[in-house]
C-alpha cells in the first residue's frame, strides 16, 4: 500500500469520526429532551428495559466486522454518558444549585447575617429541661455577643423510653429565655402538625437528621416565612441531602441552612463520622449556607474544638454545639455537652484560632 493510499484511508477515518461525533451529539440533544420530559412526568431517568431493547436492536442489525461484545461495550458507555448528562442537567435545574444562582444566599437572623463570609455560631442544650437551665445557657451565650440559642423541645429518640422533650411548654421556656437575652430560637419540629403552634416561639425551624426525608415536613417548612436549618440524615448521600433542600425551596422558602452532622459508618471511635469534605462540596454545588454540628458528629467533648477548627478552615459558614449548665444530670446526650466553664474555654480557643487563621490567609 502506497503512502497515498494510507493517507486517503486516514482522511476517510477522520471523516467517519466527524460523522460519529455529529451523530453522538445529535443523540445527546435528543436525550436531553427526553430527560426534560421525564422530569416533568416524574419518571425515573434510568429505564433498564429501554436499554435492553436498544441493545437487542443493535444486536439484530450488527453485520460486523465488530464483535457484538465490542458493540455492547461501546453503546453501554454511550448510554452511561447520556444518563450522566441527564443527571447533570437535573442538578443544574435545581433551585438550590450554584448553577441556578451564582451568588451566596445570605440569611438575616436576629441581626446576624448567616452566609456572608464570617462564621456564625449556634449553641445551647440538647434538650430544654427547665426554665432555670435554659436561662443560664442563654445568659452565657448572650455574654459572648452571640445571637442564637438552640434547644430541643420535641426530641425524636431512638428508644421510645428515652426523654422525648417537653413539647410546646419547652418551646415557651426557650422563648422566654431567648427574649430576656435578645437571642433567636433554633429548635427542631418533628411533624407538620406541630409547626403552626411552634412558629410563635421559634425563629429558625430545625429539621433533624431523622426527618431529612420526611417529605411532608419538608414541604410544610417550605411554606413558612422563617429560616430552616436542615440537617443531613445519618445515612444520606450528598445528593439526597441536596434534594431534601430542594423540597423546601421548591415549596417557596429559600432561607435554608444546610447542616453537616456526621454520617453513620463502621467507625466506633466517634458517635458518627464527620464528613468534613461535604462542606466544600455543598458550597460548590449549592448557594446555601453550610453549618457543621460538631456535637452530634463526634459525640465527644474532647473533639469539639478540633472539629470546629476544621469546619471553619474548610469554609463552613457556621458551627453548632451543645452546652448545658450541668451535663452530668442532663436528660439526653450527657456525655457530649459542654458545661459553662468548658464553653468559655472552648469559645475563647475558637476565637483565638479564627484570628490566627485570618492572619495566615
């Protein structure tokens, strides 16, 4: 074969490559239209029966010289790339997506701007137990110039025999202490039926880890005009977490704070495993503020400070931790709450770290 013949064949290959490229892109365009239609119809993007039909059609019409296993491999990769493209289109279309809104969402809570660049802090007891208890914690929080207090009144517990919270009376106690010290109340609501009565006492509605996929609750908090702190489920992927937030924003409420609180793994050294990498991923994928709950992710007082430092260093918009006047007698999660002296030391060390970190960057 002469060099001229070889060059002609190569030119033919180049022409065929361009035809294949054009057809693949044409196919991709059709797949995008199919994806949009499936999105409207609420149909799953992946249809294994449809994939099998396409492979059978190719097998029936393959006249070679490519072996069928090679054809199957090539087209399975094409099918996979199309599905990946549909997934990417879906992510871009989400209202919480960074593609949909480039600028950061900033939420004003009691005069404090959450998500504006400076870390915010939410402290308070795991559960509201008495007026004296929450008032002491509120005083300590206010004394540091902070603006928010957390406390559980409705407590979804693993065991039905554990302390379930004081309910509405607990919220009233928390609100009374918060008003006295000019604090905003952050508290969990576990069912839509409690939401209306709780709104008079709660400034930020928390959706807890166990309710991250309680879709009726997500839709309900999506219809209120108050910020929502959404915690990641203990076994939830980042995509599932983002889609839970989408339920809220799609219902009309864009005041959402995402909270990484650790996920369940085989590791037993900590209560959960803090997925610190989720923070920059969520910051890249969404425009929402991202907090880290260092208490539930570690379950250990000795790890609260290093975990908070890691959260701030990696770009979190805020940190949440639990404080109790006397953790030894706490009705829930006694081992992981700081007492007031430990809280002072913790906060001072955290402020010192933040100053040093700001100087370095």
